[in-house]
C-alpha cells in the first residue's frame, strides 16, 4: 500500500511588483571598533538560512534576522549573531555552492583578504579550514579581486591582474594559472585586474565570464567568455560596438548569468548607471537589453551590486540615492538586435529603500524577499584642518612686518598638524523587503484596523 507524501511541494517565489514591497525587517550591524562601519554588500546562504555581509571594518558579519520572518527555519542564534573578523580588508567572498546550516561539513565559504592567501572558512565560527596561495614574482601573496566556484563546487576560480588562478578545492596550496593576456605589452586577450567572474548555470557548457577593471579600447572589450575545457583561450568577447567602440568604455563591476536562461549575461560598470545584457548564443557585439537605474551615478568608485532572482524573471538594483529598482527580464531574446542603440528598459517598480547608497540587493532563493544593505563614505568640508596654508601665510606676514622693530614683541607662527578627514555614514542599515501579495494585504488590513 503506497503512502502519499504529506510534505507540501515547493513552488518558485512569485514577486508582486504592482505596488511597493512591505518592509518585513530592518536592522543595524553589530557594534564595531569603527564608528563609521557599514556593509559593502551581503548575500544569502545558498539555502537561504543566513545572510552574510562584507563590512567596512574588515569583518564578515551575519545579519541578525528574526526567525519568524521566513517560513523556513533560519540559522541558530549563535550563527546569526556571529562576526568573523579578518586581519585586513576583505576584497571579496563567496559561499560554497552547496552550503547549508543543516550540514556542518558543507557550511563554509571562501574569502579574499588583502595580502593573504585565499581562505576557506568554516561559516559557523570562522575557523580556517584550508588556504590557497597566489604568489607573484616577488614571492608576495596576492589577494584576488574576484572569487567564484564552478557549478560542481569542485574548483575555485580567482581573478587578479592579467590572470585567473584555478584551485582544486580538495587540494589546498598552489593552483593552476591561466593568463588572460599573452604578455603585459600585448594588446590581445583580457588585460588588467579581473574584477568580476561568473559561471553559467549550464553546468554542461562549463562556460564562465570574466571582466576587467581596464577600460576597453575602441577595438577590444573588457569582458570575455571562457570555457573550462579550453583553458586560457577566450571563446568570445562581449561588448557593444554601438557605444564608444567595441566594448562599454568603463571598468567592469559585476557579472551574472540568468539562472533560468543561462545564455543571458548581465554586467554593471563602475561610474555607470546602466546594466547591460547579452545573448552569448548570437552576436555578442550588440546588447539585447539595457536597464537604467532611476538616478545616474554620482561618480564614485563604489560597487553597487545587482541581482537576478532564481526564476530569471526580475532584476533588482540599487542606486547612490537610496533607491531600489526592479526590472522585468521577460523574453529579451525575442527582441530584434538592430544596429541602432535601444532605449534602456524602464523599471517596473522603484521605491525608496534607504537614506544612503544601496551597496547591494539580493533575492532570497526560496521566498519573494529582497535583502538590501546601505552605506557609503561621506566627507564634509575640505581636506585640511583649521590650520590651513592661508592661516600660516597670514601669520608669517605679520612676523615679517614687525621684523625691523626691536621694541615689537616677537611673534611666532603657530603650526597646526593636519588631520585626515574622517568619513561619516548616513545610513548603515539592512532591510528585508517582502513582495508577497498575501503579506501586503495583511499589512494593509492591520493598518486599516489601527
């Protein structure tokens, strides 16, 4: 006699973007030695049980989210309130693709810490499990600017200047170096610091994208597609010959493939408000879609990370003014790739999320929730302290005028030490937004009764 399963079947999250989302939770980072600490970006654990943020004070910090916020159990209180301090600023981190709090062996992540080997950390307590070293010609440790696991989780790819280092996760130590350009003087290949890496969800293809901080020349691009099977030889380059030459004339900040349609690649650029999309099955010299944030970039180098939800239907992105935009990604491959530059897609929803720059947004893997973090450095006044050069010049002039008068009191110019300006942060919060229609209706009902 067969018994039917009583467990409910999981269905993909459905996002209601007809109105602004409900603020499900707001929190602050834990106390820090740095008064102006903020989260640069944050990501959910692959199973959605915890959220980890890379912070300004050289720590990786779990965001304290109440257990009743999600329908599934979160990580334990000990983990959610933990802070993983590092010896130097963190450049990047990446969750192990199969990490879950239900399996302590798989609950781990890798972190790139300045002037240190790449660290494989136990995500529960920050214990070092293994290290992977990248050494330059001067025998110095190089910290990669980008990290990504391949789809099987067996290999780790690390991007740094003019090369990608590949490590076997089960064999700590040295890896295999893939040079992205033949020589430093060569104009071929992908030159500069590899600032972004992303693997296609199609595990069978073994394809991944790499982007560089080097601004592309009119005859080349700073984004290339590689394959695990071909090694360091690029399969193709992607760009937009209709915008300032072959490539977008800006440094690459982030790359991401569409989870549902793995042939679609998205890219954002430094000091650039537009996010670009390419179909790598066809002509990669022309974009299929572009997405413009509500506000133009304010010219800072801060990375503002976007995200695509698990169904590949929505793209979320923040801006420097605290706003968050949600874009519809439906059927871009049906659009005609004409020779003219298409107008950027307008957002389906834009709402005020924070009072400072939104460093990153990240969709929850199981529920219609969006996590956002904010914060940036703000400098007020000039770089000099009260003892500016003009004050010293006026004091010296008074001293010289009385130099010939013996009866005049001796005047000495007072020199004040210069102080480095200390930046401030307007809003260093993190927020959880719910796009669930039922929760929105419940919130409206409660407000009406109140």
